[in-house]
C-alpha cells in the first residue's frame, strides 16, 4: 500500500506500508519478503502492520499459554528477536 503524504507528487512523498495477515512467529520469512519487495520496487517499506495471529513465543514455557491444538504449536523464530540474537 502506498499513501501519498502532502501536496508534492514525488517518490519521497509516499509512505509504503506492508500488511501481513497471520505471522505465526515466522518473522524471518516476513522480513525476507519485505526486503525482496523493497529491492524490486526501489522503495523501502516504511511500516509493517501485522493484523492476524502473531504467535510471539519466547520459550517453550509459552506453549502452555497457546490456545491451539498441539499439532499447530511451533516455536517459530520470534524468540531470536526477543533474545536480541537478531
């Protein structure tokens, strides 16, 4: 989504927004897709909106707070960002 900002009509006058549905803790995949899109369009993404299930599991103890069937429980990579590894 690109939103014009003000009266000027140049490339520096737009806000580029990426919208993600369900993240399911897969931040690496989301950031990779944003990076590829930004390079292809030569316009960086200014804002990411995550509108669905984010699933921010910090460690295995968080599984107990996740209200999904066991087959859908997956650590994802959010914990790496939480720990400061990324």
